[in-house]
């Protein structure tokens, strides 16, 4: 039993799902027909959509997708226990993104400082690691609480200036990240 | 035999597993309810529950030797099974149990003690003639001494700190001209870390395989081996997958290894279950590492191929029974593989997951044995280790075992937290595993997260994201949304007009 | 008659041509044209333009035909079927600079919105005041700012920065209720990088000085940051779905209500046993409130305090919650004024408030003290006391000292104050309290650690326990966490007709 979804404007039925690695999926969701993915019709039927989960039938196999988190147009989906990340763009926002990436003026090195004094209890990365925006970098104990610090950008850990057990003061430089979007 | 009151001082899947056998034998299964694990699954299976009631500053009950014994006495407990981890290899605990008049289900405290000190264990092993990793007899005092020993053993060698572990004071030396520099560095590091700069030398075994032999002895001097297990799939020295028997041994090697293990156990007068661990180098040489005196996590694979219930035999041996079978009567039937389903994220450096298990479903398979400590609604925390369940497959041969395990993993559904299920699918389809050539460095050196991505799954994920996006944004972008203005209330209107 | 039709036809063509050029220019920069933005913002085909052919005041500009409109499009449209006014600055006409005519158009539309009791949205994309028009330009700005203030608290005012906004141009947005910014293509600053370079010889780019990232994390001036214009405008539409059209009319409610029935029981286990362990309060918010209804405001500024709108049984609620996993959920300078402004906005527009509390206190430190944490904390306290909307508090875990009082405690005017069994309400945390009160005893004993542990347990059982508050009537009820949603729905339902009247005064004196 296929689910019906509401689409008001034609252009709005075309989406571009961009994966973390930059893989592009062109997805067109027509009203009462199979989706067209990367210009090929795929016979995928939606069986159920409940809360944040969908179940599909494709080539006689059942698939279950759970939306783990979403923020604006960015989604983390789990299929068969593996997490996939997509940012969904409509044609115009995708073209805009492409245009802007060519002329970015963001600084190369991002400095991560301790926003509060404390003791470094854990460092989760090593130099050379590729980290995602939001991924934990280190944790610091202050006021008897563990504070986890996450990366503000997607980039490469350039250098780490402290080690576990160090006591750091406010604004002390903890590590440097290279912004790869430059 | 009258029913014994057996206290299981453990939790999770192992508590459940031990309870099963205790009940099977007609004994009474008693467990603790810890404040840190109040809704655990194993509580439902037990015959009696003792509330541990730990305060926030207290140790968790499973680590509190005094409290365990005190409560055991007041609850008329006959025997204590320590499970694995916690106090299972703590000789003081075993001794105190015996002094308190309780039967400790395990080996003699002296054996727990001796095997717990690696150097004593190695000394005893050497005496019995077990092959050891070549190394220095003692602490190496000078660089020259080190050079001599290294030349004798052959490079690469491993400099190890005598005063402690954890990788500190450890250096791998590949060539003779590096030795002086690394010797000094290791000494300094060990001094800083442990206050003791002493080092000893071992031959560095690169990418070893981990093979262990299960032995079982009674208190009358009889010892048999129950074949070996290969546990080479590890990450940071934690085992993830085990199989019995090992694909790396010939039948002849298998028998001789087993005999060696029995010889060792007999020589020290060992009884109850025990595991003798070996590492194997590239050239298929085996070296004694250590002996574990507890029941191991991976014991089910041995049970499957031998048809023996190890917990049952632990209890029987503890009660003084004689082993009724001889070595040649121990069968080796088929092949067993166990996967430890941990709540760890293989896409993120295997970091532990916390959260609620929204749903967990294992498929039915005639050759599948499930040991699970969790159920739907369990809240997984970092209070205890991250193992949720073990999946054990037993088939007539290795190829079929791999096939069946893959089928089971495919149909296993766990929602709410990420687990190693997709990781094992990668492992079992990788040619290193299929060929049996995988080593303890496989996860670190060969596995990478891209292997987890499936093309079809990715398409489904992209589709699901797009639909979710459409369902969320199109109503916002569309003219009508499901919102209407509330009616105005006169009381409010009156006040607002003023 | 026919020649009039010709003129009308000619104008129509001019409009189309101008739009084509605008689209070209803007798209090159990854931006939409002003008209396109309005199309995305409003329901299809509902935008009615006002003042399309107003000409620039100065002759040198009005002579050029393409300058009609004077760089801003003003008008009214429907958003989800409701009347909303907007102005969109057009960067392709004289750099979107504000001249007298441009300013007058905006002021007129503001006045109309205020008269008709409808929200007003400003899409800012302007080079600032038009230098050539001198004081007239500045005077035009002043009128706009005055209108912002006159409308403040009567109609919702939203600004979307979609390009540069420099100098005086930033004052209007900052006087409005919410500011949206678009990543990498919008900037706000008072003095730009050029002036800074000249006067202070410091080099800095526009993005680093006043880009979206800066204003949503460092300065806290902006409330929302989106990666592209389309989603920013969709965000405005979403925000409006929680707000009434003006401070007199009732709130919009959702007809269908969905919530995570099967997750309510998770609330019973979600607070960690270890009081030093953090957790994400947003998980709790998402379980209690209607499914997917939580719309967070300023997520990256003072993340130790979470604010935003959500729906409870279809009705909009303003949420103020401490975030234990950031800085242990303490209140500091930034969190205090972030919360205070939000509370006052909800109060102005009759949106009930839900306060979820787990706060160990105010952040200590010389830095905080020198920068006036006293005054900033005072803002939040004032805002809660002043608010006459229904206020319901649920204390989840810690609630110590001044922070307990500030977070809408009973005697500051909280209508219902609930607590979870895990709540600890006290003047200070058990460790500190025991050390002070039992100082002599601890000093005299051989093994102070053991005695201290015992005393801490006693303190938690007898003094900090929420049942003590319940006995005193300062906590209305200690509730079972998994029942929270049910209890809150009833509580807000009871309070729905709450109205307070105070003796007349011009306004109070909140410590600014």
C-alpha cells in the first residue's frame, strides 16, 4: 500500500541528496509513481512511514530506514545499522552551494581554545584525523562535570597542544584544525 | 543430590546463562539487584533476588567482596559463581569465600593467584616445557646487555617496562642501530610513568594470531582439553569474534597443543575450567602467553563443538565429582562462531553508545544460540561494558557457519543505538576472514569505515532523507498547514481591552 | 484612454526587464533577487506590491529609469493564509542603499502593519545609508527605528539579513524580535573592515567580523543561521506558525497532535545516577512536547541554556531549559540575557512558558563578576517575575541557590512548580553545604571522608529532597517523570485564561 504525499509545486519534487563524501543523488518524487533516482526509475514502494521511520519494499526485499537526527536540511539516517548523512537540497540551493564553494573566504586554520579552565580528561583525536563538524575533540573536567568539546568545522586536526591530564586555563589553545573547505 | 543455593555474583548475559544451567541441574539461582542496573533482564530469570542497595559513593556490588560474602552468609548461600570480569580472578575473594564456608565455583585460590602474576605463570610454563616468547630472563640493565640479548633472539624485539603496562615504556625495535636510542627513551618513559625504569626484552611478534585452549579438570587429578578457540579478531586487545576450532591449526597441531595444555594443567594440579592462551607468529610457531582461570566470555563456541555444558561441569567439579569422560571421548563436532554484539559505533572509532534500545529482534535459526542481557526498553549506559548480546552459530563446517552467521546478522534488527552488527557483516565477507588468515591487527590495519557502506542501503537512505525533507518542508512552504487560530475567550478579551 | 494603457503596458515590461537583470546579478553571487525572495516567503501568488513606482528623492537617481522603486520592494502577502507585511531591499538598485524615498516606503509599510495588527518581515540586503542623500538618509532611518520601537511587543517583527547590513542599517534588525542570517552571504557590523583597517590598522574580513557564524555564536545578536536563502525564508514561515499575528489575538494551534507515546517511559531512566554526569535536555523536550514541534532559537549562543518554541497538545509554548551537558547547565552572562529576552517576548505575545530546570548555580569567576553577572542575572530574574503568562516549572535535577530563585520559582510568580524525584533543591550543593555546616565535626574526626559521605547522604535525604519543598507548598507536586506530559497538558489547560492586572505605570526599570 503506497503512501500518498502532498506536493504543491512541481519543481519542489526534485531533490538533490548530497552525501558526506560529496556523492550526489538526484531524487524525483512523483505523486503516484515510483521515485526516479539519478535519472533511473527505481521500483521502490513505501510500505509504512511512522514517526521518523520508513519501511520500503525493493526487489522483494524489505528495507527499514530510521531518521536518527535532522537539523534544517541535514539528515542522519540509519539503514541496517549503518549511519548515512545527507544534506537535502532543492535545485536552487544546490546551485547556490556550488557557487559559494568556489569562492569561499573562510580562514584556513581554526583555533580551538578552552572556553573554561579545567583539566583535560580525554582527547579523542590524533594529529592528521579528519573530523566532522560536531564530532567530539576532547573533554575537559570543570566544576566536577565532564564537558565535551566538539569540532566547529569539518577539517583535519593540524596540531594538538595539550595532553590528557593537563590543567588548562581559560582561552588556552587546545588544538588547531585545518579547514578543508578552502 | 539436594538443591544447592548458588549465588551468581554477576550480571548481564553471563548471569542469565549461568542461571539457566543452575536451574537445569535443579539448584536454586540467587542473584544481586544492583542500584546501577535495577531493571536488568537477568533478574526475571533468577529464583531469588538479594537487593544490594549500593549508595552513590559505594562500589558496585559485583566488586564489593566483603558485602557479597556477608550477604551470601545471611542468605544461606552454598556456592558462589563469580562469572567473568569483576572478582572472578581475584584470589583474595576466592579465599575469603572458602574461609566463610562457601564453595567457590572455580579453581583453587592459589592457582588464581599464580596465574594472575604473569611472570610466575611464565616460569611455571617454562618448567613444564611450554614454548615461551623468547626474551630476556630478567630485567635488562644496560644497552650492551640489551644488544646481546637482542642479537640472540633476533629482531624485531619489544622493549617492555617491568613496572607496569598500558603501552608505556614499550618500544618496538626493528634494527640494531635503533636500540640505544629506544632503550633510553623507554627507560625514561617507564621511570616517569611507574617510578621504575627497568625494562625486559621479548621477541616482537608482528600481527600475531591469538589461539587459546580450553581445559577442564576435577579435584581428583583428571584433566582434559576441550579443543582450542581462535580469538584473533580484536580491537585494542578486546576480543570481538571467536571461533572453535581454529582455522590456523592442522589436526596434528591441534592434538599436540591440547596435550601440552593438559600437561601444564596437570603439572600445577589445576582443577575447574581454565584457558591457556597462546600467540602464533607468521611462521605458525606458538608461544605461551598466560592462563586465565575464569570462565571466558567466548566459552559457548567450545560448548557447541563438544556438546558439553561448561557451567555444569564447573559446578560438578566444585562439588567434588569426578570427570566421567576421557580425552578421546571428547568430540569435535562441526564449527562454531561467536560474534559479540557490542553497543559500539564502528563508524566512529568504535566509541561506546548510550541510549535506549527501542527495539531488538533476533531471527529464529535452528543453529543459532543467543546469549542476550538486554531487551526492548533497556537503557544502555557506560556503567558496565558495552556487550549487549552474543550470537553463536554452530554448523557442520566453517563455510556453512559463516553463511549462517551472515544470514542471522542480516535479519537481526536493533533500533535505538548503533551496534557492531554491520561490522561483523563486513568481517565475515572479507577474504582475510574467509581464508582464515586474519590476525590481531586486522581491525586496525585493514578495516575502514567505507567497507560498511552498502550501495543499495545508501540509495534507500537518500530516498528516506528526501521524503522526510519533503514531508517537513513542503507543508511549511505550502499554503495550508494544519494550524488554525484558537478562539478568543471572553475573560481574556475583557482584561486585554482594559 | 489608449495612451494610458500603453503607459501601463510599458511599465509592466520595465518591471519584467528589471527583474531579469536583478536575477542575473544576484544569482552570480549565489543569492536570490528581492522579488524571488518574496515569492519564496509568501504563499504563491499572494504578494501585493505597494509603492512599486516611487522614484528616488534625488534627481540624479530618479532620472535613470531602472531606479524606480528606489531599491526596496514593499507590500503585503499571505503566509499560511494569514496577512503579513514585508519589505525586501533590492541590492541591484543603487546598491540597496537607503535614500529618503526608500526609507519612506519602509516606514509606510511598518505603519500599515501596526495599524492592521499583522506581522512584518524585513529582508535586508543593503549597502547602508545613501551617502549622496546625507541627512535625509539618516532621518529616514530614524523614522524606521522609531516605528520598530512603537510596534515592539504589539506585532511580531522579524528581520532576515540576506546581504550586507552595515552601519545604521543594523539598528532596525536589532530592534526587531528575531534576526535570521544566511551563511556566508550576510553580514552585520557597525563599522566595517575598511574603517577598522584605517583607524586601528587591524585586518579582518567581513565574514570574520560580522558573518552569520559570528552573530550566532559570539555576539548572540542573531537568532537563526541557515545555509541558504531558501531555507532561511522557510524558517521564517515556520517561526510564524508559532506566533499570533499581534499581541491581542489568540495563539495558532495545531489540529493534529502526535507525540512519542512509546518513549514517555524513557523519562524515568534518562537522568543519570551520577550527579556529575550530563545529559541532553533536548532529548527530554522532544519526548514531552508534540512530535517534531521543538524549534530552537539561538542554538549556538550560550548553549548552556536552551530556548525555543514547541507545541504541547497543539498549543505553542515557550521553553526555557538549562542544558546540563554544556558547562553543567550553569547560568552565565550570555545565558541570562538570552533567556531574559526570550521570556519577555513570550510575555508580550501571550505565549505560556515552560521552564525545565537542572542548574547548579551561576558561573563563578572574576571574568563573570567584572562583566556584570549580577546585572545580567538580574535581567532573567526580572523577566520571569514580570511575565504574566502562565509559567510552569519542572525541576529535573539540581536547583541551587540564586539559580533556583531565578528560574521562575514559586514565590517569583511561578504558577505551577513541579519536581522529578531526582530533584535536589537547596541553597548550595551537598558537598559545599556539608563542608560549611559540619566544619567542626569533620575537623575533629579521624576519617572525615566517611563522615562526609554519610552527611551528604543525610543532606540529600532531608534537606535537598524535593519532598521538603512539597511539604512547604513551594513545590506543587513531585511527579513521576513518565507522567510529565500528561501533567503539563493539564497544568497549562488550567492556566489558559490567566490574566493579571497591575497598577498603571509607564514601564519598570529592568537592569539593562
